[in-house]
C-alpha cells in the first residue's frame, strides 16, 4: 500500500502513523502489511522516489519502520512507484497515473539491475522472478505480476526454441 501526502510529515507524525498501523495495534489478518508513505515533493527526487515512512508489519513478517530513504535500497521504491503508476487502485484521491511521476527509463533500468543483484545475493528464486519481470518490462513496456512474468518468460523461451528448431527461414 502506498500513500502520498501534500507536505512532508514530521518524524513524530510518522512515528504516530507507524504505531497506529503496526500489528497488533491494527491487527493484520494476512501475512503482513507493506505500507510506504511519500511526500509529494519526494516522489520526484532525481535518485528515485524517497519515502517518508517505509513500514512492514504483520504476523508473518519482521517488523520494520524506516524513516530515512538513504539507508534502504532505493530500487524497491523506484520499481514500486512505477508499477503503482500503471496498476494501483486508489482508495481515495487522484488516480495514480496523475499522482505518481513517470520515471525515466534509465532510472528504471538501473533499478531492475540493482534488484537482480540484491536478489542474487539474498535469494536465488527471487532473482529468477525479478529477471522475468525485468525482461518482460524491457520487451513489452508493461509491468506484469510475478506469476504473469514467469508465464510470459516461459512462453517467450518456448517460442524461441520452436524458432530455433525450425531453422532459418528460406
């Protein structure tokens, strides 16, 4: 879940929001809640969107409340904002395509590369899914879900293998 404020909140306001949304203060009936709050002005940071609050909470995840975007990998937020711009459903307010910036292609390519490096260092299966999503985005310009990106990549490889078996066109 992402939210955007018109002004940058104070640290005390952010801590209050984190406490109010944190499990078990707000019981989370699923694995967890990933909530990121952006100030409108920080969405256009040249290094990529800079959060005001990055909160992970819930019964199935490690509690984390981050307040400093320079201490967390920026690629997560670059990719999340780009995906949300295309696919998010607003609960209230302006449509994501109006609220969230169109990020530069170079920034997105770098974020995909950084995500792949991170996943390779931490979890191989995540690297494979990340590679499928990056490949699909590079080829189609569309953001796919993890499962759709895996299916797209399998289909693409099957087509390539079929073309290779058929040999060069006469």
